[in-house]
C-alpha cells in the first residue's frame, strides 16, 4: 500500500474517531439539556399551582383540621379540579397536591386520593424546592416539588408535585439527534475532502516519490554531489538556490542557499566564463523537469581560475620565447655581418655597425616609440607583442608621455594585465578601417605601475559591459574587446593588490575604447648605473 494511501486512511480514521467522540459528547449534553428543561418546566408549573390562593387556603385548612375528607369530597373538591386542569393544559403526567402529612389531596388516579405519597416530602416541609428524576406510582418522571404556604404566612403546610414522563421530556430528542447526525456526516465529508486534498498536495510536492524512495534519493544525492569536483547548485523556478554542495560553497565563498543567483552574480544560462568572487567559472545550466512540470535548474560551476591564469602566463612566456628566438636569430646574423666586415678589412664600417647594434639592439621591433621605454621586461614584452600585432595589420606604439623609471619586481601579474589590454586592443583595431593602431601608455610612481591602452577600433556600443562574458554559442561577431573573462580576471587581480581596472572612454565615432589599470606593489626603484648621478 502506498504511503499516501496509508496517510489518507489514517486521516479518515482520525476524523471518524473525532466525529464519533464529538457526537457522543454533544448527544450527552443535549439529553442533559432536555432533562433540565423538563425539570424546569415542572418547577414552574408547581410554583404556579402552589401560589394559587385556593390551594394555599384548602391545604392550610386540611393540615390544620387533620381530618381527611372522604374520597368523593376530594374528587369533587377544588384542588382535584385545579390539578386536573393544570395537568391537561401543561401536558404534565401529574399534578399532585398534599397536606402536611403527605396525604394526596389531588391525583390523576382518583383511587389514590387520601393516600400518602410514595416519595419523600420532608424537604418541601422545610421550605425547600426539589427537582429530580424519580419513580413513583405513575412510573419514572422528571418532577418538581415546591412547598405550599399558609395564607399570610411563610410556614409550609403541604406541597405541590408536578411530573413529566420521559417520553414527553424527550419529544425534541429525535430532531436533536438528526441535527447531530447531520453535523457528524458533514464533518466526515469535510474531513474526507481535506484528506484527499492533502494527499494530492503531498504527491504534488514530493513528485509522487514515497518516503522510502526519498531516503534513497537523499543518499544518492549525498554520494553524487559530494563526490564531484565541480560546484553544483539546485535552483528553483524563482531563481533562488535551494541546495549547494561543499564545492559550490567553497567557490562562491559563502553559503548560497536561500540567495538568488542574481545576487550571487551567476547568470542563469550557460556561459563560457564569468568571474565570481575572484574565480573564473564556466557555467552549465540544465533545466530539471518531471513530466510536463519544470522544477527549476541545476547549475554546474566549473572553476577554471588557475587554468585561465596559467594560460595567460603561458601566452606571455610564448611571446617572450618568440621574441628571444627572433633576437637570437638576428644577433647571429649581426655577428656574421660584423665578422664579414672585419674579414674584408673594413674595420671602420664594422665598428660603426657594432656601435649602432649596441645602441638599438639586434632586433628592430615594429614598436613605435620604443625609445621612450627603458625598463627591460616591458620593452621586450611590448616589442614581442608588436610582432603578431603587425602580422594582423595593427601598429603597436608607445605614447610619448610614457615614463617608467623603476624596474619590475612582479613580472607575472603585469604580463597578465598588460597582455589582456594589448590583446583586446589589437582585436578591436584589427576589424577597423585603416589606419589600425594600439597605443600604450606606461607610467610608474613608487611601487605602482599605471597602464593605459587605446585603440582605433569602433569602441563599445552604449549599454555593453566590457567585462560581461559572452554566452556560449552566441553570435559574438560584434565583440571587439574579448569575452570578458580576461579583463574580469585582471580587474580582480588588480583589486587583490589594492589597485583597479576601469574603462576611461567607451569610444565610438571614429575612436576606440580606452582602458586603464593600476597595479600597486609591482615596481622597485631602479638602481643607478655606473657613471649615473
């Protein structure tokens, strides 16, 4: 039997038990109310009869005389006539009037006139009123007994007893029972409907999965989620994270459960890279469905921070390696040329050639304004970057106001940031009309290095975030400043050092974008060379 069926039967049984108990209690109180009503009716009639002047006078006279009239006189007497009329008009079983000795002065059965009553009358002779269910000569009844006082006195001289038979007392009981039964049936129907609705809600909420299946599902979830190296988020239809494994919490730097993915900075769509909390994440989003119902999404976070940073450094190393290979080749050629001049006896030309080589280096980089920069690494790095840029038809140049006095002491971070600025600028300029160029400005102050890159590209369209990642599979043909991953990573790198990366000018109307970065704690003071003051 399915769990929901068991719950339904249990709920129905509970409702039935509650209704049965409530019906029993209500029936008990209803019967007690009818008994009380019968006793109160008898008491009111008894009081009314006992207060009649003729009753008070006749009973007082009979009690004072002590001689009981014969039965015929009692039958025709005013007390019997009054009692009979009162019983008929009220529907009472009997109205009995007695004297102080308990002798009946009226009775529905005339042969019992003059006899002593079968129930106690001592309380009424003490001036007390009594209501009770008792059994007398006429059977069980709800009766009331009240004292009869002598005229102008408060001394009891007899009593009036009025009784209603049970059948008349419970005349309204069938209607009461019908109402109770109707209420019970209605309660059962409402309870049954509520139980059915609760069952449907349960199955909808749990997707029809039974508790034992839920237990197995939790075990499977723990094994799967904690056994993978990627971060996993379970997101509901509203975009709120409902579950996250330990890896996702570690990558995001916080417990994301209960937080919307928008606040976490995670797009609810697959992207090839986005920077969140200093991590470069590749995001896969898979919708979760059961039947025709969409339950939300599963977001897989693949941390590619180290890989992206390593790729950037490898690009820098590759550029430097290419530059060194060119330098080695050109230096070898220069040495052969110098040796040839010496062998030919052209010593003066050989000396001039070597002096020129000492001043400008063995490689003539296609880097305009290289004479403005003396820092060895930056000079070599930008010279090497100018070679592939030239192959793409883009001229790389240094601005005239470039001014760097110190020397680099943190090469990797500078190469990563500068490489992204130059690479994005070359990409933007390569698709623009001629002349195509990228201009770099470098300035240092203390241990800080400021880098500015401007290009001749079309610039950034209004509303486009130059740090935003490109959606996987989207048409990025108009994307001229990378995919947003490198620049985002560079900005995070700069911020971790206390610096910043920002957009100075979006460009447009014939000019490209201008991007700047400030990196503290990357420079050291340049040591004076021999002969320098």
